[in-house]
């Protein structure tokens, strides 16, 4: 045992010396050479054209997933309804119904005077003058109806009532008719006061506005046909509207001329000059202005 222990120690020392010599023989050199970057390898894209998913997309009956896109110009949709015109005519009917329910006797007396069905025309006229609210509502009804007819005629029977140009023209037509008759009323009142013929001018003004009220009522069903009927009925209704306007105006002028010749000694020439100055000329001027607006 004593001989083994020195032998074990010698072997251990010999082994340690060999390991130390091997470690000292390794020389660490500095990294003097720069590392060259390695280019990444470009991988080819995978081809899915023959895959089952692509085959399903290509065979889709409604969607085109494989071809180029199609460019389409989008046009904003415009409403083609006639709701505004419908509500306007319904409002005119409502005004007429309210007058009929609230002032039924006024309407009966008005038609009696217009058709000369009563011998007490002067007494009935005084009764009509005592109901200013009904007279005002029917005058508004006439202005709205006549303005709508003028707008339809000047706008060449426009089929699209929601067109802003149509409603703008309708507003101008109402304004023009209102200015004509309000101005005529003030001028006649001034002439009657200055010439001391107030009763005569009042009677003439009554005849003018009476004919206007009746014309507004007669035009309402014709306007409905022009607004909602087909082209054939529109042509017929427009012709009927022209005949109604001409007939009412002729009736108004004949009645006014008969009254004026009874009250005043006026010749036909002077009455013709009045018609040209106060009736025909304003209408032609308004027509010229509105056609330029259109």
C-alpha cells in the first residue's frame, strides 16, 4: 500500500502536466478578418393556382376572383316621386274644404252672383263683403292654383316635380301673380278715392276678385290631371285649362264693361286702353321675365 500511494501521486502529476502542456499550445489570435455577410437565399413563391382553394374560387358562379376588376361609374340616384306636388294639391283641397265647411253660405252666394242666378245681386254682394276671412282664403287659393298652372306651362309640363327649377319657378309665379293683383287693388283704390268714384272702383274690384276665386276652384281638378295623368290626358287637361282661363277673363271683362257703361259714360276705346294698360301688359311682362328665368 505504501508503494501504491507514491505511484498514484506520480501518475496524477504526469496527467496534470500533459493537460497543461496541451492548453499552452493553443494560441488565441485576434479576429483581424471582417465577416462577410451571407446573402439570404431567395425562395421561389409557392404556386397555389392548382390548389383546391383556388379551384373553388375560380368556379364560383357569382363572384369573379381571378380576372381584373371592372371600373363602373356610380350615378347618384334621384328621386322621381311626386310627393311634393301631391301634398300641395292636397293642401289646396283642404283649404277649399275648410271654406266649404266653415263658410258654406259664402260659397253659395258667390256662385249665385257669378252665374247671376239671383235678382238680389247687390244685397248678396254686401253679404259677401261681410265675410273677409273666407274671401282671403279663396284669394290665396286662387294665387296658389294659378301659380301652379303658370309654373307647369312655363316649365313645359315638367315630369319631374322634385326638380329644384320647377319649385323655384312656382315661387316666382306666385310672387308675380300676387304683385299684379295687390298692385291693381291699390291703384284702383287710389283712383277711386282721388276721382271720387269709390263705389264704382269697389264694385269693379269685387268683380275681378270674384272671377279669380271661381277660376281657382275650377282649375283645381284640371291641375290634378296635369300633374298625375298620362301624356294624352295632360294635353287635354292643359287645353281645358286654357279655355277656362280665357272664358273667365272674357266673362270678367264683359261684366266689368257692362257695369262701367251703366255707371260711367266710358267709350269702348277707353275701356280697351284700360285692358291693355292694366290687364294685358303686366301679364306679358311677367311672362317675359319668367321665361328668362327658366
